[in-house]
C-alpha cells in the first residue's frame, strides 16, 4: 500500500512539474512577442492543414503592419464590437461572461421547449451560443490552443490570458490581434482584409468600412459570402455610432 501511495505521489509530482514547465514555456514565448512578431498562430496552422486536406490548395493572404499603420477607425470599431472594456479590464470581463452565460442558458431552455413541441423525427435548430470572451482571451486561444471546448482548455486559456496581460502592453495585444485575426477563408489580418474587401490599405479604412469589418469577426467565413447583407450593414451602423465613445489603449 505504501509503495502504491509513493508511486501515485511521484506521478502527481511529475504531472505538476510538467504543468509548470508548460506554463513557463508559454510565458517565454509571450515575453518574446515584445521583440518578435508571431509568425503564425495555432488557429492559422490548423486552417492551413484544413485547406490543404479538403481543397488540396492553400490560398493565403496576410501582411503584418504595425499598429500606427492600422486605421484608428478599425481599432475603435473592433473594440466597440468585440470588447468595449478592452482598455480597462485585466484580461477577463467577468460581467460580460456572466451575461453571456445567462443568455446561453435562456437559449438552451428555449431550444428544449421547441424540441418538446417539434414533430417526431424533425430535429430542432441548434441553440445560438453567445460568447463573452475579451480580445485578450480570443488572442490567447488563437495563438496557442485548439478549437476544443472543455474545462481544461478553458483553464489554460485563462492562464494564457493573464500572462498576455502581464507581459505585453494593451497596444501590443491589439497589434498582434489585428494582424492575425481571421477575416475570411485564408484572409488574416487588417491589411489583408482591407485590401480584399475594399482595395485600400488598412491605414485608409473609413469609419463605415472599419465597422463592417468589425461586424464580420464573429463569423468571417459566413459574412465573407455576403459582405453587404442587410444584417451586416445594419449592425455596422450600430458599431459606427459607438466608435466615438471608444478609448484606445
């Protein structure tokens, strides 16, 4: 019995040591981002693999530009659309997460009622899941993690988010995010998106163009098919009206 207990304790110690080593590895990579621009993200590498395996070709557009070369209109639009308190929070907006959880609970309850009333054999549409992630949380996930949804991955996302906030400035976080976020299939970063949709550089985006790009972020592949849909234009007008109140970091 004693030997078994000692073996379990050694295994636990090794697991903890491995976990600490992994966090130090992530912290080192994040610290280097103060000096070096990330060459790719985990999400981008998974997209390259998907495109190569499904379509046997990889059409890719991305060009890094420094934050001053990205329109302040786009910076404000993305913050207004994705994370209004970006300049103030420490990585996690707990209020937004609580509200998102409540909305998701209501959506799931509504789906359950619809399923109970639906004719046998006819599946109900999936519940619309609303996210409460901040820009920093999105960046942590895209840079380092897979698309899986479980408590372990969420815990690692939280740890990475706190590291990003501790080791990088808000300006640098926004710069990395805007240069790597997806804006369509194989379209990554503000410069590529500005050229692809509006034939201008990221520095020359107007307020309306910036708002339209910001609205696309939750589902870029879907909006890419209809970049001037009534919903997108209506939502963009709302975001454009909010942009003046956004404080840039």
